[in-house]
C-alpha cells in the first residue's frame, strides 16, 4: 500500500508558507529572536516567534478580520492546513480522516482568564481537541477525527496513525498536522526544568545549554492510490516507515544511550523494509538540551555508524513542540526535492562523547532519496518517520 | 479483530476490580469517586510522587495486565491532569516567583499518564495519547484496534479528573452539570480464546448520520443500545440505557459505557431499568453523544 504525501502547509518563525521556510533554510537564516508578543514573562526569552499579532494572523487565515476570539495555535493551524488542503474537497467516495496534534490547545486564552478572570466563555477553547474540531468543521470532514497529545512527538505520532490507517485500509485520505503557539505556560514550564537557553540554541554542540521554544503549525495530506485516482493530486513524497517506542527511563529525560530512540528508529526501518545504509540523511530531534543531543547522538551513532549525515533544524525555528514532528517531516521533503541538507546552526565545538558530527555547512547536489526524521517527547515518547520520494 | 480480555474501572461507586452491574443491583448510591487503596497496588516510593490521575490510570492498568507481553499502551483523556494545569497556571499568574516548580508542568502534559504507566510497568513498547473532547476515548480505541491487528497485546484506557476550579468555571459558563472523576482501562488483543467480548467497530460521525447508520445496522431482535454523554443537556440518550448515570460526567466516560456493555453481554439479566434486553442478544451498540453534532459509535459482540 503506497502512502503518498499530496499536500504541504507550514507556518513558522522562518516563514509564513512553504516557499518562505525553504528560502530561510537554504540561506541559513534563523528565526530565533527576543520574544516580544507575550506580555508578563518574568524575564527576557529567545524563541522562534512569528512576528504577527493574532489579528494579523486572523487576516491571513480568513482573508479578513474576525471578531471571534480564537487561540493562537488555532490560527496558526488554520493557516498551515489551508495551504496543505488547497482546493481539495470532501468526497463521499474518499473516506477521509482528520488527525491533529497539540500540547497546549487554547492555553493562551486560559492564561488570560486566569489573569483577569474575564471572558470565562473563552475556556471552551481550552481542550486540546478544539483545533481539530474547528478544522474538521472548516473543511467539512465529517468522519474520524482525533488529536494526538504526546508532547514534543505529537505530530510525528499523528503521521504514524494516519499512515497506519491508510495501510490498514481504514481510510483513503487523511489530513494530518500539528500546531503550537508560544505561551507563558510552556515557556515557564521549560524554564522551570532549567533547559531553556537564553542564547540561541546550539544543537549537537559541546557547549549546548538548552532549547529555545518556537511556534509553528504544519499540515500534510496523505492519500492512497484510490484517492489519488479521484483527486488527481500530484504525489510529493511517500511515507515509507514509522516507529514508536518508549524509553521507560524517566518522566522528562532520555536514557543515556537512547534506548527508546534506537528502538523507534529500528522499528521504522523494519516497517520501511530498509537497512540503516539506505537512509541518506537524518533530520534529528536535536533540541540542544544536554540530555537529548547526547542520548540521540549515541542512538544515531550506534545504529547508523560514524559517517551518517544528520542535522537538526531547531536553531532555525526553535523547538515547536507538537508541531516539530510535522514541520521537520516537511523540511525533510524539501531536502529530498532539492537534494539538499540544511545544516545545524551555532555549532562550534564537537561533542566529546560522540564520534559523529552533524552537517555544519549546507550540502547541495547530494542525492537524498530517503530521510529519517526523529521526534522525542516527555513520557519517554520516541517517534521516527521515514520519508521517501 | 480486537477482543477484550480484562477491564477495570475507578469511578463513582466501588468499582475497582468489580463489576458495574453488581453495583447497580446493590443500588449503593454515590456521587463521589471511590478510589481504591492505592498503596495496596502501587509501591509507596512511586505513589508519593504520582498525580491523582496517574494513580487512577496505573491502578487500572495493573488490574488489566495480561499474562502475555504488553506491546502497546494507549490512553484517551479530554483534559489530562487539569489539577496540575491549574497549579502551574496559578504558580506563574498569582505569584511573582521567578523560580517555579516544574512538577505541575510535567504532570499537566497529557501523555504523562501513558508515559508513567510505561515507566512503572517497565514497558518499552508503543505509547500514545489522544485528546478530542468527548471523543477522546474513541481516538485511543481506534488506534488500539489497529494495534491488535498489527499483533500487539494492548493496554487501552480513558481517564479524566474534575476539580473544584473546573466545576466553578463550568458554573460560571452556566453549565447545567458538574464534571466528575473517572477512568476505565482494558486489555485488548487479537486472541479470541477466553475473551469477554469482541469490538466489531468504532466510528466517529455526525449526529445526523446516526439515524441512517442505526437503520442500516441495528436488528432489534438481537441488538441492544446503550448511550451516554460527557455533557448533560442531551435528550436523545434518555431513550436508551444511560451509562453516564452510573459513570458520572467526564470526557472519556464512553470507556465506562463499553465496560458496562461487556458486562451485559456476559450476564443473564433480561432487563435493566425500563429496558428489556433481547432474549437472543448478540450485539450491543454504545452510542456516545460527544457534542451537539458528533457521535461515537462502538459495536461489541460476545
């Protein structure tokens, strides 16, 4: 069963659509800056902030100003989902499901309520499922809908569920995505864990000192051949494999040797019927926390050997939590389409514990047919997706 | 297909490791969630650091662990640990503290429940968490059905908690109902032998399509409907046996409805409340009126 990607949409700190994101990646321009749209933070933070107010985002999403008070993650998600869905339509002959991913849902509005105790009705927008509900209504998708909420691996797991639904012939087409806006809740949360760097993050650098959060949304369409025969959509890429395994080590930290990460990557390879040598490039989770990059680095080294090509795009966008998995799968597709590896940024010193080093300069005209993308989250959650042409 | 081998509930009523129907016939009224003695099932060191919602999920999981290796843990929750969400929100809203405790933040993340279950059962298999308001459990169930097809032995659960702040907010929103706390977990596999029931189907659809679905699929001589909801102002469900009367009101309470259906399929009772069960009952439809527009339909057979 072929699982084809036929639509892409993305909005992040490095661009409001796919082309802008691609341009920023290939010109190595980071979207990390001082966060200035969120009021009431206890100190300055750097992050991948999209420099548009909610009003401006609503104008992009709806083509006009709307009076409705909507969560920022919903606005980001709607913008990305509209790009991906394009002129596709509901069709009674195409069984279509909708899978979203978020960690915070409408938390920005909940924060406002907790501060002001006004507009209690905005708390209807709190639960994680609200974005999926909104988008399913917007695109008139009336069958299965759900929202994955597995922290930083949420949208990778959403791609996995969608792919398995198509493989098992449960649905013909799935609109899949994830979105998280920057909120005080998550910024304070990661800061309380003492893994928030107040300088631009340095993935896989010996002196890395934590992550910068970011905000983004990404959406894709997956279709089987039966659906493509009707929609006549062009195939952009294929989902070849997926793996999910639990580290079962600690609530928030990864095991020192990345056992769960290795297992997730191994399962994905088996699902794709590929060997480690068949992977041309790895888009790592690479958050720049001391713990993640060591654990993931060791897992990559163990499974793929010392010459493997890998990088992380977190220093471009920030760590976009539930959106990270899907926007990085979209960046991986850009790598395949353009035979290009986007390098890590801010990487100056090799990690002493590892033999492998990430790609530090842009590599063009390298044959990239198959990419593995990692997303790891709290709760020991490890997810890997393999994408092909 | 997916076969149910074990179940366990913590909810209104003394249900842990017991049947809901026994409670019904004993007619012990309770509006409070009755928690088991957690220290009898979870070791003390772990218990102290655990949030209430994780305790419920883990205790239910431990009651559902099969002899075979568990390959996957899947949880549906509408709000996750809303208590720890409130705690963390308050910690940076109400105080000027610049050093915040990370514990409520970690516990507020929805997949802390499935992650902690994996951690405390030393399970390194597939792990996922779904949240979709009143359809949160149906998302997890759909994944679990696929996982059994893929050969996994699955722990599947629904869990939600209520808090005074949550119900205060509900009251301010002029809600006619209060949220309660509850959780139901299952062990599912593709093995038919010794199973309690088979899940034939689980779909999510629009309410206006429900009637044609029932017309096409429901056979009154052999089928029985139970229904419920995670919100109260709903007249449709009054036509059928209403599982939410027993479960209380929480977003993942359709898991409770499914346990009730499993028990009915395995019982000899001929009627319950004002409803007669078909003499030759083969299937039970569990209809979850999740919102004013969305329904989840799960079909079980013995």
